[in-house]
């Protein structure tokens, strides 16, 4: 990096400026909220303990035909070109969703999606790399594009955008943000490493996978020269985020945000699980000592030490973190992860009060992505340990989610009743129906479907072994069982893909509310009273969409902002400006198109459409492609 080559005093001045700038920036950037926060007194939080969080009996998916998409309160005519059951049509829809996301929202000279915030941009990069992997695997199938040159050109087009994002990503700012923000970066660049390795192995053999410098391997795909850079960033952010693991409270678990009162939430712990196991399985090692060097008193330089591939510490972290999460009592009676735990009575220990020191003040808010990220972690934990219990847990969670979307009451008079995570068999964020989602909420469903897709990837039939590192392979029976379970989710995935697809506008941009009664507009919305349309209940604290509350439960004792009710919320001011502009631009259209309300259609809502189409594509038996 250029900073490393500057004279020491110049580097020091530059670093001081960056630190001060990013510290000021953090106040506005860490949570992209859009409206006044819900201030929830401690007494109103639901106090639970692990024994009150029993998972319900395993739900059984119905082998019923896909419900008619016209079910609703008005006519619902899908837009022309909705994917049929033909794999080639669904693959074409995947390519279109990716093209719209990149051509409408990505600016290559900036190396960014300008309307995204830092953490959602990291997720967007993950979606692009995952889509490229799907395209690479589909190379030999009778799908479009048809020629080798067309296919390789398309792959290279989007991969160069990933490389430009590497330089456009706001890495300095992200280093000062919450631990979950850092972990999205880890998963994003490891996804890019996985894609480069996959495409190289499938379409550019032979190559030496053990070469320390892939750029010197003349037989390798040119993209392999970027692996060291991608791996280095993943390693740096993993090391930074690992500081969030805390044993002084609750006996373990990741703290969400070091700038707030301790809050151990589902997403940060799930991200740590998935990032840890991904580092164990896919991190190729790192010999880059950038970005900083630290001089000791005798003027000797101590650089960032090398990190080896498949370090067992990553596996140990993943195993320990999942064990903590599983026994934390963070699941509600539906078998869904609630948002997280505060510590009752904590007021700033050790000099203040540690309170009970336990995770005993549970916030009941349920978000879709809290049910998804752990899935890729569970899949990786099986591959690294061979324990089928991890796969069992993953499939059970998916079944719980499907039930909570109202899958078992779809097409009935109860279809519009809230089922916990949606209605009528369609996943829904609680903010979707009211049009109040922030950039955070717009991103969540796509995250869930991305990690479900990773979980349902066919289990490997061949184990890997390299020194002390080894993975496990699936027996024939286990392979078939996992595939059979995942194929059962196919009708539900198609139901969601269809609901998402019809929210597209004339430019092909997906909306956020996939399960709208009437589907293509609001001429007959809301549903008639006897159909019982319900808004989601007001449970927990919706800090992801409304901002972090200004009270002593969430804020540090020295942070007096919670005492000032006129103080600004933790919101991204750029996002607020864009949101207000969107509301003005769509004020008339919002009377007929629910997906023009609030922030309207965004790059984040487009990524959700891309993710559900990809999830549907990956459930198709490739032998059926025609």
C-alpha cells in the first residue's frame, strides 16, 4: 500500500487525519436509520431465560402444488417474462437481475455503489461474487450466453467490477465501525477468493494451487493474482473483529458495537461463526505485513506477522461461538432467532456496575437475516468436523423459517395474517408493509437467501487433506439426504422468487415488499376485513430501521446523547438525504405502488431479488436443463 511507503512522520500525520475523520464519520455511519427511534425503557424489555426458549416440534413441509400467484385481494398479473419452470429461463432471470444491479447502481470509476453504505456495499460485493460462481458452474449447460467467448467475457466484465470495488471500498472507515460491519467484509472477500478458485479449477486448468505467488503461475487464470489482496483484507478485518469476543459477560459471545453499552446480538455472533469457519476452510494464508508497522524503542520494526492457511484457531473459534449461541436462549417459541441480549443492570463496569453479568434482558425483535447467516456457518462446521448435528440444526432452522412465512396457510382465508416472518408463504421484513425500511432492512432478505444457498450446496464427496488440515466427505446416504431436504424447499423458494419478481418496475428493479396483496399495485389494498390482514406486532426494538435508542440500556454511561431527546439519531446523513429525495420523487406513485414508498427501489432491494433468483436456480436439478 502507498501509506506503507511514506516517510514515518508523513504516515503519522496522514494516519492521524484519517483516524479523526473516521471517528467523526462513525457517529453518522454506523447505523443507517431513517426515522425517530423507539425508546424502550428497561422495564419494558422482555426478560427471558434459556429455559423459556424451547424450539417447537419439527414442522413438516407440505408436498402440495405451488399456490396460484393470483391469490390476493385483487388481480395479480405477473409481468411478462416471469421465469417458467425451465432452468434456462430462471438462469436468464439471474443474469438480468445481476445486470440491472450493476448497470443501474454501480459506478466503475468510483469502484462503488454510491447509494450504498459501507456494510451494505460489502454485502453487495458478496452477491456479485456468488452470482459469478453460479455462472461459472453453469458454463457447460445449454444456457445463454452460448459461446465460450461470450461466457468468459461476461464473467470478466463483472469480475473487473469486483476488483475495482476492492479499491473503492471504504476500508478505513469500516475499521472504526461495529464488529458486524467488519465481519461482512471478511465474508465478502472470502467469497471472491472462492469464486476465483472455482472458476480457475473449472475453466483454466492446470494451475498450481499451492503457489505462494499466483501471479507468477503462467498457467493460472489472470484473476488469481488478486487472491493475496483479497485474502489480506479478509485477514485484517477478521483480526479486528475478533476483539469483540468477550467472556466477562454472559460467559462468552461477541459484543455488537464497542461504542455502545454491551449488546450481544444474533447477527454479530452468527457472522463470527460463519467468518471463522470460512477462514479455516478457504483462507489461503497471508504474508503481507501492511498496512502499518510499529517501531519499538530500539528502532526495530515489527510488522504484521504472517498468517497461515487453515489455522486450527479459526475452527476452534467457530465451534466455541456456535456452542455459545446455541445455548444462549436467543431463540423464541417459533424457533427463530430474536435480535439479542442486554445485561440487566449494566452501568459501565468494572468501575461502574456489571449488573447481573448475564444475558438476561432479551430483545424480542426478529429480523430475516438473523435466521440466515448461521446457515453457512453450520454447513462449514459439518465439513470441518463431520458432525451431522450441524446439518440437522440448519435444516430445522430453515423449516422454522418456512413455517413462519405462513407457508402452511397460503391460499387460505388466513393467508394475510402475520405468521412471524411473513405471510402467504412469502418472507417479509416487518418494515416492508409500512414502507419504513432503512438500507439495513432492505438488505436483510437477500442475506438470508444467500446463506441458505450456501448451506444447500451439494455436500462434497471427496475429503481434502493437507498436512494437519482435513475436511470430511459425505457418504452416499448423507449426500442424498441433504439434497432431498434442500429440494423440499424448492416450491417455497419459487413462491418467494415469483413474489419478488413481480415487484420489478419497468426498468427491471426489484422492490422490497414481495408479498403485497394484489401483487402489482394497490387498487384493492388492504385486504377485506374477513381476510384479516395484519401488520406485524410491535415487538422489541427496531434499531436497524429506526436507529439506536437514546437511553441508558443502549448507550454508554459517559454518552450524554441519550439524555438529549433533540439529539440526532445514529443515522447515515447521506442515506437520509437520498431517502427524503426518494419520498418526494415517488409521492404520487406511492398511492398505487407500495414499493415506491420510503426509499423506493434501491441497490439493496435489487440484491434481494438477485439472491432469491440465485437460490431458486441452485435448487434445480441441472440434469433437467434444456
